[in-house]
């Protein structure tokens, strides 16, 4: 039995007729960039995420850049964000000439610790950028309070968390903006790149809409320097089909997480914690293990794929050396990088495959106990 970390081909085959028809409809329409297919998807995503407005862009990275730009973030501004996330989060900050300022994570949830973030606020801080890592919402209440108290912009990187909720409210209901990625392996994945900025603020909506189209204010009129970052109609049509299945797929991920919680209870794995207000959608099912690398080899020998998200924290990456951080600055992020292992949790798995993963880990821990 083999257990893949993702299986996009099997997913396509399960909805092939609808996807093929949707793509053909776009090809026959002649509308390939923005247009009615993108607008329909924007409406569907806004409704699904509880946000007033959704603006389709080229990628999750661009969704962040445009959200930050629309919030007025620029040179000299500090943006507080975790060092344990995908690099795009801080890359977006850096591209605007602003400075990423790191705050360590909570070891139980892997999410930026609001108390650590509060301690990093200075007179130059302009925004907070928490990440809904692995599919679990960052603490919406704590960050809303912090942003209000210090007059900061609040942008959530929700790339991994479409479908997640906080105190029962979906992720688009909070902050100044929330960003999504439709990278193919995300919970809602396109067949190419795509992303969206969500906001409940009309001014921000209009700015992001303008920025994605060269800073255009009307026909060939440009009020500011913009970007070329638009969602295309083929991806929008694919995503519209998949959005209908997303609730079911996210439920399957949560069920797989429950099977793991039972199946791994007697192993040395430290299981992922779900914060009380959060409803996790398990973009990744990430455990900690004292012998992570050896366990990973053992799993590979049993044909079980696994992933390390992330093997190295961002504060010690060469590209960000100018920020002046040292190893040891964020001990929890660094420890997570040594201990985390993501197990297959995608909706296409069978119970037997998950039992196989659990048995393989049990075997490993038993042999070494
Ligand atoms: C995937 C991801 C992004 C970037 O999305 P792209 O669509 O690949 O540009 C940003 N932040 C996080 C946390 C991600 O997981």
C-alpha cells in the first residue's frame, strides 16, 4: 500500500466531467482574463468566506502584496509576522520595502503567539500579519484587540485556511484583509496559480482592484504605479467547480485528523492542537516527533510520503540576513523546524491508508522504545 501526500490526478478524475465542461465553456466564451467567470468566483468565495469583497489575483503571494500595498504599507514600516511560515508571507512585506519583524510561535498550535507579537510593537509598527498556518485560524480576538489598541493594520495570511472558522465565523469576516492562495495543493487548488484578497472595506477593495490592473482608475488612466496580477478565467471556472466540493473535502480532512488522533495516541507523536475557538481544516496534519528524520525514512520505506513544513525558519535565511537575526532568536520556531512532520491528510485517502500510516509509526516507536 502506498500513501501519497497529495493526489491531484485522482481528485481530477473524480470530478472530470464538470471540470472539462467548465474549461470548455471558458474557451468558447473568449473571456480569458478577469470577466464574468472571475466575477462569479469572487462572489462565491466572498459568500463562502464571510467577506463583503473578494478580488481575484495571480497568486497568494500577490494577494498579500496587494493587500499590504492597499493598506499603505511601504518603506520604513514594520510588519509583525511569524518566522515559521511559507516564505511568501515575509517576501510580500519585503517587496514593499517594509521590514518584517518576527514574533515567535506558540508551540502547541504552531501559530504566532499574540503575546510575543505584542512585545515586538514599536513606534514604526504599521501592521500585524498573522498566518493561519496548516489550516488553523490565528487568534482573531487577540489580534483585533492588539491592532485596535495600537492603531495597526491587520492582515491575515489565510492561504492555508479556506473553510476554517474562528468562534464560528469564517476567515473573511476579520481584520482589514485576508489573503487566499489557490496553489494546486491548497485545500482549494487551481490548475495553475491563483489567489484572492478578501476585505470588508470598500476603499481597500477598490485599491486592490486598481492595483491588480496596472493601477488603472478607468480606461487608460493610471492614478498610481500598479501591478499585472489578475486571476484568469480558466482557473476561476475550475475553482467554481471545486468550491462546491470544498466543504465535503474539508470534512474529510477533519475526519482523517480524528483517525490519526486515535491511531497515534500510543505513539511518541505530539499531535496537533486545535485552539478552543478555532475550527481547523487541516491543510497539513503536522505532528512533532523526537526522531523526526528517522521516522520519516521509516515511513518512506513503508511507501508513506510525508513532508517537512518547514525545515528551516525564515529569520536565518540568507535572503533575509540583512534583518540581523541569529539562530536562537526564536527558539520555538527553531524547535518546530527540527521536530515537525506532516502526514498525508488529503480528502482522497482511505481509512485503510491512514491505519497503515498509524501502524507504521507505532511499529517504529515500538522498536525503538
Ligand atoms: C501557499 C502560501 C502562500 C503563497 O501562495 P502562492 O499562491 O503560492 O503565491 C502564502 N502564504 C502561505 C502561508 C502559503 O501557504
